[in-house]
C-alpha cells in the first residue's frame, strides 16, 4: 500500500481485476523499436511449476513507420518516439486491464540489453512511477523476458532449452530457473534477425527485413542458389551468419539485375540455408541436453525472439523436435516479438521468488546496453560488428 495518503485519495472507484492471492505487475518495454506496456495478474503454483497467470492487457506500439524510410532502426528516433508515446501506452495498458497504478503490486521494466536511449526512456519513467506510487521496481533483462515467456503461455516447468533468435541475439540457452541460465551456444558474428534484415536490404526489400524475406520466399525456388550452411557439423552449437550474407550478395550479383523471381529464389534459398543450419546447430544442443538430463522425461525446446515469428523456420524446428521426440513450444507471434507482457511476467516470477532488489540500488542503477543472460559465459573471439551482446 502506498505510504502517501494523497495517493490513496486518487484511487479510482473501479472494481479490482485482481483475484484472491494474485499480484498485479505492470511491465514496460522500450529496448528497441517497440514501445510496450502490459498488466499481468498471477500467483505462485507448485514449487518448480510456472506461476498461474492471466494477461489483463498488452499494448504494443510498433515504430516501423518512423524507421522505414531509413532502412533500419535509428536509435535517436527510437528514443524520442518512446519518450513521446510511453505515458499514453502505460495509461492504455492500465485502462485495458481495468486497473490503475495504485492497485499494481510491482513495476517491471526492461533495464537492458538494448539501445541506450530507449532503455533510459523506459527505466526513467518506471523509476518515476515507482517512486510516485511507492511500488517495488524490478529491473528486467530483456532476454529473461523472452526466456520465460513459455512459462506464461504454456506453464512450462524448468529445465528446458531456449533458442533465442532476434535482431540482436542468436543463442541457445539452458534455462534452469529464474535467473539461472547457461549459454550453450551463440553467434560468432551477426544475429539471425540481423542476417534477415541485411539480406533484405541487399536485394532491395524494405525494412523490416524478416517478414518481407519470409513473404517473398513463399513464391521462390529454394534449390536455385547453393548457399553455405555455416558451422554445420562442428561440435559446439554456435552460429555464424556473416558468411551466408556474403554468399547471398555474391549470388545476387551473379543474377543482377534482379527480377521478382530472382528475389523470391534468393529469399527461399537463404531461408533453406538458415533452416538447415538451425536443424544442425540446435540438434547438437538437444543431444547434449538429453545426455546431461536423463531424468527429464519430456525434454522441451522453446523458440523465442522476433525471428521465431517465421513460420517456415518454426516448421523446421518442429520437424527436428518430432524426429528427436522432443516437445516444441513456440509462443504466439505477438509474444515472440518484443512486448510488455514478457517483461511483466519476468517481473512476476522475480516477485514470487522473492528476488526483489534493494530500492536504493534500483534507483541508483543505470540501464545496460549490454547485459548477458549468462554472465559467466565468455564472449566469443571476433564476436560481431555490433559486439558480443550476450
Ligand atoms: O525480438 P525482436 O522483436 O527485437 C529484438 O531484436 O530484440 O526481433 C526483431 C528481429 C528483426 O531482425 C526482424 O527482421 C526479425 O526479428 N523478424 C523476422 C520475422 N519477423 C521479425 N525474421 C524472420 N522472419 C520473420 N517473419
Ligand atoms: Zn527481443
């Protein structure tokens, strides 16, 4: 309850959407080009099982139009757009949920990794709200949001394997518990979403690249261009996509000037190379998990991050899991791309686990543009032009 009596006076006379035993968490996400907020209600269930949750609202403002003219996300524009939009998005999330700030039990906010301007906009707003309404503030690692989403959508128990494929990350992570992650593999150069975006750009498809490549590929011949399957057959389940991108460029040059059919064939060939590569790299990780966890009777692979929206790649992963007798979980598309619900959920998990940081430490904390999920994992040598993000 707030200490400030004036805050109590402003409590609206609306019926509480909260049920007995539940906590309400407001989640705020501004790490890239989505301004997002959500309200999640939930409570603890069994020891290792996921909390029981109800998503009361999930508001996402995509900034695609702001960045499209520039062919990619412009950090300064992203930060300004977050600042302009965030208050309204939070208000909408609270009102859609039929609640108000003073009935929220905790505020969870993405504190990294991501674009620093956007992170500052979200974190500063969350600090102001938490201070004004006297609520606990939970700084959340964006990757943890993606990592735990399947517990919200499917009630998944620990441990499981996560394939995180987004614009900034490509990793295979062993998820043992809340805050307990081991990175089994990562990219040594570009992230997979980045490879989609760069491929799109170099063959003349508009931003955002991923969905446009997927759509163009539907009409294409995936066998026309012979593209590499990087790192296929190597023992550690790491990834590399910059050589594939170069191969796409060379193939595009060989077919120039590109007609619609050439673009479709390039996209289909690129996606086939990615699908094969994922099957090989992820297949290795599944085998390693199965060997290390013989007592897990239903081993589960979860795919998350923006690239997980790709139906062709999801199908490839589903096929791999069927062959290896694994359960495969892909959250709904709206919860694969960036959103506030996954941040609210990670906050709820931390709240229920008692992982509530000291209030002074949180208010003194600055957002982190780099924030590995597995802090003990060493960055790979030569990791990416944009650096070893995780
Ligand atoms: O997770 P996300 O929304 O943002 C972060 O990077 O954190 O992922 C965005 C990335 C972009 O690179 C975008 O091109 C890619 O996900 N993406 C896709 C698809 N939808 C989004 N890639 C392939 N196929 C898609 N359908
Ligand atoms: Zn993301």
